[in-house]
C-alpha cells in the first residue's frame, strides 16, 4: 500500500441501533479539525462573568479519601430517603429506588474492599450501611 493510500484510508462506521439502517459517512482527521474550527467557541465561565463583579473566593476542597467517598454516597442515600434536603430545590423528596441503589453501591464497595481497609474505614462503612439499611426498611411500604 502506498503512503498516499494509507493517508486517505478512513474508517467506516455502521450504526447498528434499532431502526437505523443508514451508514455514517467516513470522517477523516482533517474533517474533524474543520468541524471543530467551524463550531463557535464558548467562553469559559470566568470570562462569561461580569468584570464588575469579583468572583467569590473559592474555599479549597477537603482532601479526598475513602471516608469522604463513603460519606458522599451516604449523603446521596439520605437525600433519596427524604432524610436530607435535596440540593437542587432545598426540599425533601423520597426516592426509595435511588436510596436502594446508593445502599447497594455501598454494600458492593464493602464487599470489593474487604481486607483492604483500615479498621477505621471498615468500621465507618459498616456503621453507615447498618444505619442506612434500618432507615430504608422503616421507609419501605409494608405489604
């Protein structure tokens, strides 16, 4: 194969989703660059803000560790259980399916990290899971 043939060779993409029998035309790297150049650029948020209003100073984020990760998932479960305000609207809503999913993620995390956690991390995870499971059972409608 000559160098020219290698450079002109592209990819053929076939959409196999249901209801679509059309093939997507080949796109070369050159076409992708032209498309990016044609798209209007969106200014970053800092540039979009008014220059007369100084941006509030951002506090540094706390260090990310396993405990912070577990507490984040637990907070999500508490919001789904209706035990904490939803950050979007400040109101409490129950979403038991979402709560169950958050609890299941924590249970999976407990299983997958077994034997690799410090005593404190293991204790935190077990106590949070126990508390969330009790709250979930109390909220779940009785049959």
